[in-house]
C-alpha cells in the first residue's frame, strides 16, 4: 500500500506554463501548496486537481531514519557551500 505525499501540478500548455507543488508534512499530516516562494496550508480535498502532473508516493512499510537523512543533507550542503565559496574567491 502507498501513501500520497506530494504532487507537482502544471498549469499552461506544452510550450509554457507554471509548476506548483502540493506537499504533505509527514509529522502533522497537513498539506501545503508551494507556489514559488509562497507556501500556504490547503485542505486535503484541494490536493488532487486536473492540473496534477507528477505524483510522489511512499510505500507504507518503508522505514526511514530521518535523523540520518538530515545529517547527510547537512553534510552535503556544507560541502557544496565550501566548493561554491572556493570558486568565488
């Protein structure tokens, strides 16, 4: 069994348009609409629309160590930041 955790919506045509993401907070189960820099809570009934383009699913029996992921992301961000700083100087 899978749970829906995110959707990418596309509004427009094949040549142009705009993407908006709907994401679910896995701790609070609250859905959010991410439209550029504006993030707003939305109701579950508003999550899926005709503009849905990509669905993100997570298998229910998937066991994830979020602390380990956060640590790895932080390490990678710090490394990339150092490389970026070095290229600027």
